[in-house]
C-alpha cells in the first residue's frame, strides 16, 4: 500500500464507525472478543456481568461492510486537513489523485468494506495490518476475508458470559460423616442469557444459553463420598424433612485431607443454541464452576456408665 493510501485510510479510521461495542473478554484468558475498528454492535444480557468460558474466535481479523460510494468520498474529503498534516510535502494534485478512486465509484452499485479485528486475540492487530484499508465490493458478494453470518454467530458466542455460581450448603460451616450436605445456588438471576451481534441494517445473529443442570464434584473419591445430582437447574435448597436429592454425603472425615477439608466444586451447565438456526452450529455447553471448602468431622458419642 503506498503512502497516499495508508495515510488516507488512517484518516478514515479516526471517525467513529458507529454503535456501542461489546466486550465479552474474560480477564486472564487469551480468548473472548474485544472489537476494534468495527461496526458490529453486541447487545444482550449475556454480554456483560458474567464469566466467559474462554471460547476463541477462529479468525482474528476480517472485512466488514462499510460506507457506500458517496459516504466514502465525503469521509475522505473531510480528512483533507489531516492528510496534509501527515503529508507536509504532499500536493493538491496528489490528494485529488487519491480521491479519484472514490469518485470513480459514484453511481455504481456496491459499497466499500473496511477491516476490523479482535483486540482480545494477540494476533488481531497484526492480522488487521495485513489487510487493505478499504475494498470495493459489488452487491450480493463477500470479499475474501469478508465477515460472514457464520462468523457473526461466532462473535456472539465468544462474547457470551454466564453468572458465576454462588454455592450454598446446609450444613454451611461444617458437615459430619453420613450427614447429608445439601447443595444449591444463590442469586442465579436470569436462567437464560443471550448475546446478539449485528451489523445494523445488514445482518444479525443471536446465541442463547439456558441454565439446565449443575454438576457436583465432592473433591474426593466415591469410597469417601456419595454424590446425588438430581438437582434441576439450580440445586435443592435445604428443606426440613425434605427428600435429599442434590448434594453430598461424606462417608469419612476430612482430617487427613490437605487443610483438613474437602474442596467441593459445583459447575453450572448452560447449553447453547443459535436462535432461528441461522447457521447450523452445535456448541458445547458453557460450564462455569465455583468451589467451597467443606470440613467434615466425626460425630462424637459419649458412653455413660449406669
């Protein structure tokens, strides 16, 4: 790309391409989505306030449908002052020569496509730098590396988060051998989480995750703990006299364990679907876990002489 092209493209990118950006990035993971130079709008209750599962986009950069011929020409004309600041030795003739490629498209069907990338991917910026800063595309076609509806679904999936479970137990502070330890979740909130990724007026895709089940890991082997997982979506809160169907019955004390506790893990399971089957994708469920320390003691009995 020559100097005239690259500087004018930089001028174009100074302008806001439109729409609030979504951020489904999970700190501490090399996954998620953080859009840069993008017109994609990410919305939905699953796009924030939860925990991601590390889903990675397959491609770190792409072209998106951009302005039509008239809008693009107007944008480039408006960065005239910026262009000359970046090219102090540039001439009016050079600037007009650059504008000609945009003027030549006036009245022709199609639109300009511009590059965007996923900042959450370490490869994103370099990938974006290898793309042309604008590509003219006839109507009804997608350029090489142009975003597709399938990739828009992928972006929605990468932005999806679910609430981190807050585990409640009964008994809460300490359990005892052979005593049922009931397990349930607190503050789950909405049990359906959705994310929509859209390019306004062009295409849109929505993925939805619904809390279906929980899995319980007692933190020890089956000879030391009996696990019951008829839990439903959020476990079974303790009920005096109720049937014990969700939780753990520890069979041996935890005194011989590290820190003298069992580390119980509860994992929520959220199957994911693509709404309206716009793309026939089958995703693994989102699974997010939380742990609780469970000290388990022996029930002491006192023998009295008659």
